[in-house]
């Protein structure tokens, strides 16, 4: 007699399901503190914060501050150098990596193991999930 393995029910209809991973927010963590964030996105945030701190310290006006931020971000556009896992998506998105899901990196997210108590039905029809 052979026993068949019971597989968990796939959770493709869950709003947290993205490419087999679970994007459910961790409890008690704000997005900026999330270690699952894309490292490039995180670096850009840090550069922007540093530039704004400098602008405040040097008492720059609005335009000068914007230029300082833009200048500091301009030097961090080579995504392939910033992240070894980066794979171009071929889109016009600023962060055009196939693994980027909003500010999160799909490679770091835990795999979805099937329907769980945090399941939340998607608002989109299931037929849209495979596009
Ligand atoms: S693999 Fe892509 S999404 Fe993940 S950290 Fe690198 S650039 Fe960001």
C-alpha cells in the first residue's frame, strides 16, 4: 500500500500570494524597517534621507535641496552593481527588477505554504492572477 502525500491547498486566490511567496506584512513592523525590502530601494531611501539632512544643515532652499537629492540618487543607478540578485525586467520602472514587488524583494520573502489563517481573498478575479 502506498501513501500519497497530502499537499496544502494552494493559496493563489490570496491577496498576499505573489509568485509563490507570501507578502503578508510582518506584525509590528513598519515598511521602512522591513528586512525583506529590496536592498536597492533601501539604499535609495538612505541616500535621500542623508541628502535631505545635508540640505537642512546647509540651509539650502527647496530647489537646491531637490538638486542635492537628485544628484545623490543619480550616482546609484547601476542596479547590477548595487545588487548581485538584480535581473532586469525590461520595463520603464525606476526599479525594473523581476524580483521587485513594490518595495519588497520576492527572493527574500518566505514561500507560501498554502492557505493559512491570514488568508485574504483577492479583489481581482482568479483568471487575472496568471498574467
Ligand atoms: S534582487 Fe532585485 S528586488 Fe531583490 S534586492 Fe536585488 S534589486 Fe532588489
